[in-house]
């Protein structure tokens, strides 16, 4: 695994970092896709059940992202301590993966803000399927959930 006495990151640790960052990119792309679907459903003021299904699938991805982040944490610490000892080409690939995931996640956060604004505007409308009182509470709860705030916190780490 990881040789704590070494001045370098070993091959297994580097492979694991690349794997986790690749999975992080994949999950972030999924979050972006679901954020787009969510915003389209909110804007169209359509099917609260479809919106809730998208939000549920999105929550599963947020949970997956949190697991990836927990696995990456000790590897990040090693990276910061010993990253300069890595061959330049591999170090560049790893940084590109990390940067790509950050860029995607920033877009997701921006899309979330758009969705939140759309939802707040739809709350003021007395018509439409999303304006039903029971759905408004359900959707507001999802938007104010701690998991969403944790996903945003990941972007700022």
C-alpha cells in the first residue's frame, strides 16, 4: 500500500489516486446531468414525482462522491507531502483529473443555484404542479438538506 517511510508515493498509491479522481470526475458529470434534468423539470413546472426521482438519484451520487472524498483524504495528504517526487508526466495527469473534477463540480454548484432560484420563483406562483403545498415542502427540504451543503463543501476543499 503506502510506504510511510518513503519520500515518494508508491505505485499503488498513485494508481489509487488516479482511480479515485477518475471516479470523482464520473460522479461529477452525473451530478451535472441530473442538475440539468432537475432544472428543466422545475422550469417546466412538471411532474413533481419525476423531479423527486431525479433528486433521489442525485442524492445517491452525492453519497458516492462523499465516499470517494473520504477515501481521497489520506492520499491527498501524501500528495501534498510528496507530490513533487512524482514523475512530471504522471503528476500532470493527476492534476488534470483533479482540475477537471473541480471544474465540473463548480458548474454543478452554479446549476444548483439556478435550480434553487427557479424553485423559489415557482413557490410564488399559485398554479402549476410544483406549487402544490405538499410538493413545495418536499422540494424545499431537498434543497436545504445537509447533503447538498456537504457536496458544496467538497468543492471548496
